[in-house]
């Protein structure tokens, strides 16, 4: 046994390698389940009791020597594999791609930017609303057909027959936010309300049940239709270019009187006529009007003292014109191949 131990000791002492696999083989050969050292320990059982002390120490020393050897070689090999000499520091680094903003965010941000430059502030409100803020206070009488203009998702219908003011629903426009603004502050009010709105429509390339709006409201003494026109002209020029023209056509909304719809000169053909403007030279982008005095009174604002204008636009509609992407569904699918094509500074 003495001889075997001496032989193994000198083998461990002289072992050297720069290969991690060789080191592992060495470990298995000496310390593995059927390795030399466990074998020595099992032979140790038959050593006579007066020799046990001597051989016990020799085998333990051999075991410690082997473990020490393996640990030292392992450390050296690991350091080597990380060492600078193996790394080419002149190689170019891995590039990483920067994300891009969603086109709806880009357009919404630029609308906000244009209006905040002339003193509008941003107001936001709940997506789940009551009938009062979405319809009643905005001069939609109960059972009035104008309510059908906005196909509503109802969450809870009030059962009592005398009123539907307490129906709970998803807001169909962000005018509801402006009702809250009027209730909670006093003129001058100059605010825009960006946000998600919902209408119960089948999803097609041209319609979606979710879309985004930015609605505006200005209330003060002596606000006139001319102020509305100039504000919207300023917006159209900032958004679509300085050569853009606007035109207003009469329309109907329960909360404005008079009401209008605004067209901008077609940015594709410059007004000559093309498929986008259906050969009219104009494309419709928003609804607007002078706030109906009933709405002011409903929100505790003195309609004898104050007047105001309001407007509302769909962000998707503006994005369609800006990016010429006509299938609305693309804006909601979050396909990275679509989204990565949009770059924005704001
Ligand atoms: N709230 C209207 C809509 O969603 C838009 C609008 C706002 C029209 C303000 C006129 C004045 O259709």
C-alpha cells in the first residue's frame, strides 16, 4: 500500500495541463467514485489496526494534495480564458437597436405640441364614464337620435325609467373630460383632451371600435367664431405645412351651435384631385363649433357672460393622412415590422 500511495503522490505532483477536459479526466481518475483515492479508502478497511494511524494519514494527505492540485490548475485555466490576451479589444461592439414610438403616439404628441405652444393645457379623465358626462350635460336629450351617432358600449344600464343619467359606459368621445373641466374650474378655460375612445362598430380597414381623439375647448369672454377659425388654420398649417388651406362646412353636434366640419386641402395632390381626396381636393379632419349655451349652463358657467369654441379630431385620421397607411387595423396589431418604420423626434 505504501508503494501505491507513493506512486500516486508523485503522479499528482507532476501532473500539469492547460486543458480543462484533461483536468476533469484527472479528477475523475483520482477522486471519482471508482477513482484511486476512494479505492485506497476501501482497502484501508483491511489494514491491521496498528497500521491504521499511519496509512490513514498518508491517504488523507494524498487526497488533500489532489484537491489542492485540481483547484490550483482550475483557477489558472479560468483566469487564462478571461485574460486580455484572448480578447480582441479592437473588435466593434455589439450594436443594439433603439425602439421607435408608435405612430399614434407620434401624431398625438405633435398635436399636443402645436396646441400647447399657444397656451392650451392638457386635461385627462376617466375612460369608464357615466351618461351624464358623455351625453346629458353635452345637450343630448334622453332618447334623442343624436345618441345613436355614437354607438355606445354600455357597461351598466340604469333600470329606472325616469332617467338614464346614471348609465355606466365607455366614453365615445373625450368631450366628457371637458365637461369635467368646466364643472371643476372657471373661465378662462383653454384645454385639450387627448385619449382613447370606444364605439361599438365592427372592425374593418376603415372603422375600429377603439380609436384616439384630441378634443379642444376654449371658454372666455368674447370668444368668437373667428377665433375658432384662426386657431384651426394655425393648427392645419403647423401639422400639414404652411401652404395648407382649410374650409368649414356646416354640420350638426348637439353641444355646439353653430357646428362645422373642417376640411384641409389634400396634402397628396395639393388640391388638384386624387384617390385620397376622392377627387375633391379636400379631406375632412375634424368637427368643431361654438359651445352651445345650454352646455355652459349645465356645467355652471354663466352663458350670458362667457362664450367658447370646441373642436375634436381623430388621431388615426391624421396619422392616415400623414403616413398614408389606410388600414386602421395596422395601428392596433403591434406588428414590429410595421412599428419599426416610424421614427420621431417627439
Ligand atoms: N365630440 C365630437 C365627436 O367625437 C367631435 C366634436 C368636438 C365636434 C367638439 C364638435 C366640437 O364626434
